[in-house]
C-alpha cells in the first residue's frame, strides 16, 4: 500500500520500519490485540443478549449470525488476500481498494438474498426472517456491510499499520453491537441479528473516514493498474480454501439445531464463541506472517519458525486457563449454561491446539503458493468436522467438540507433512535474490533487483524491473558505431499494464525500429536483423545489439 505509507508522518514511518526483525512481533501483537478486543466485546455482547433473550431466541439468532459471517467471507472473493499479497502501484492503490470494497459489498448483499431464498431447503426454522420484506432487506444489507468490514481489516494489515484494526475492527464494532440489544428486545430474534448488523454498518462508515482522514484514501473507480483482474486466479484459489475452512462454522449450528433443538444450539454457540478467542491467536499471528513474508520473501523460514514460537507461547497457557476456569466464564451467562456448555467448552479449549497447528501450516502453504495442498487440507478438516458431527450429534454437544478436534488434528498433520515434503523437494526457499515461486497465472516472478548493464552491447536482462529515464543510458549503452543510439532514443516504458502496450514497451507500434520487440524471431541466429538488406546495412542492429525481448510486466520502481 504505497500511497498509504507515503502519506503517513515520518516519525510513524520510522517507527514502523525501525527494525525488520521486530515487525512480526509488532504486527502479531496488534492483530492479536484487535482480535482479543473483538472477541472480548463479542463476549460482552452475548452476555447482554443472554440476559434479555431466551435460550431459544439466542439459538435461532446464532444460526443467522453465523450465516452472515460465512456469507460475508464468501463475498470477499479472496480480494483480502490480494490486497495484502499484490498491492497496486501508488497511483492505482486507491482504485484497487475502492473497487474491492464496492465489489465485496454488492456480492455480500446478493449472497444474503440468495441465502434467504433457499432457507426452506436447509433452515426451515429460520424462514421467519424473510416473511417481512424489511427484515429480509436488512439481513441482505448486513451481509454486505460485514463483507466490507472484513476487507478493511486487510487494507490496514497490508499497509503494515495493524494498530488501526484495534480501533476499527475491535472497539468500534464491539461497542456498537453491545449498545443495541437491550433497545431491540421488541423485535425478538431479529433484534439480536440487527444488533450485530448495526455493528458491521458502523464499522464500515468509521473505517472509510479513518482511511480518508489519516491515510489519504479517496474513492477512485478507475480500472487501470488495480491488478485485480491479473491476480484473479490467486484470489479465487485462496478464496476457495477459506470457504472450505469456514464451512463447519455455518454447518455445525444447523446440525445442532436439527438434532438437539434451539436451546442446545444456544449452549453450543456460547461455548464456541469462548473457544474462538483461543483460536484467534493462531489466526492473528498467521495474518501478520502473511503480510511480512509478502514484503520479505527471503525471511520465509525465519518468520514461520518465529510465528510458531509465538503461537505456542500464547496458545498453550491460554487453553489451560479456559479448561480450568471455563465454569466461571459460563456462569456469567446465567441459566443452564454452566451445566450444559462446560463439557463442550473443555473439549474445544483442548482442540485449540490442533486448530493452531492447522492454521499455522495452512498459512505456510498459502505463502509458499502450494494451493492444491492448502485446499486439500481444508477439505479434510471440513469433511471430518461436518461428517463426524452429523453422525454423532445425537449423543450430545460434547461429541460435536470431538468431531471438531479430530478434523483439525488430521488436517494439521496433513498440511504440515505436505509443507515439509515440498520444502525438501525444492532446492531452496524463496529469497530476495532469486525468483519467487510462480504466481497462479503461471508467469515466473522477476527478480526484485538486478545490476544496471555497463558493458557496450550488453543485452538487457529479461525480467529486469528497472526503468531507464531518457537522460540516462538505456539498457544498451551507446558506443562508437551505434549509429541510431538505441540506448538513448528508446527508453523502456514505465508501465505495469500490458494492455497499454500490446505490441511491446514502445509507444508507437508502427515504428520500424520496434520490430525487434514485435517480432520475437527478429534476432534468430539465421537472420542478420530486422532488416534483410545485408550485414553492411547500418540498420542491422541485431549484429551488434543482441537485445532480448523484455518482460511485459516491467514497471517503475
């Protein structure tokens, strides 16, 4: 996020980049704080809800809120990963963010509407939400706002300023939700759903204001240079894996509702929300590693090992604390939550350890761009969690917890084994001095830095990402005998948009001197050059200037 970083104050810039080795700790800390604040206020939200609504109402509302979260995640289309991994150039960064936000919001609203249409097929007890067109429209709008609020979190993470997520995703959203439930008790189940929806809407408004005031964001709907189309395959591959990973979050409440009833669904959801605070540790650290390795690929191994130590140092004692003190946490909810939800909470707390392993390994696979193994690992987790959960649900809530633990444990072992196997099969990890793994489009990434050619007649290295201004020597420095001064008169165009120069890096494709670019066979060994008049022809530049065909993805630094 070049434009955001460049407009930040110099002092904050120096603090952010003071020590590269500390960024992973700093990013992890703020993302974890944001997650803890969000989860803590969400805990308070459900405490308030439990005081004002019946367990049956809570059970029905939790299914709808879970659906909202999953539909919002579906609507991201993987653009949250693209904004972090492939940020646009400075002049197109606002357009990239603007288009991504508009797209996910529209898709979120459509996804919510489609979900309501199909409710009779998979949620007959929830069809009351679509009986009134106002509640149906509000639910669809909440899905769009939830998707936009999730995307904004990635914007701040990509800019390496995750502290804003504490304010936006944590405090703003959580405080907004907590303030509403007591006022909307007259709406019944929809009052709980609307409380969560108000939190999403307020979050989006405040986030846009912060982006504009603090980070210089302006709405820009131009399409050139956003890289969204170019990285579509990467977005979709990561998106599919995320959807599969989150499928149990939607499916399990419906399974419990179908087999055990609305009250047991409420007990399940409260226990799962507490366990989600534990699971958020590995997710927050994984997001920090994803952002850092995207900027510094040479430190892949170092940062992954460091993140594993951070997760272990926090996750193990936190899980032990929940196992020992889970009864006190559930007592806050009152009613029968302590008696009915504590066995499940204990299992889910222990299961946080295999969840952490699976999360860490899946982030590593995504960074290494081993997308097949990533999708396979998430598929194993979803199939085992949902399949086993459906099979043993009639035995009680605790068996749902066992299914969740088994699914994550098997998937984590598979993902870790896949990562180790692929690492041993490769000669070396991605580094800054060697080309990184190919992107999903199949084109190898160019080296991040190469020396400027200095010798006469030296070919311009294919894939060089530097721009030679007109006042400097070009990729072929002029020497005596260079009658047409190719090195000075034909500077390489500074553009990352291949559509702007479909015939090559020269602005005028009709220029006969661009023939060496337009015609890939112009410098074949059996030809003298682009002009067949003979070796005495001074235009036979190929004999003295073996220019290689430059990459179509050359851009300005």
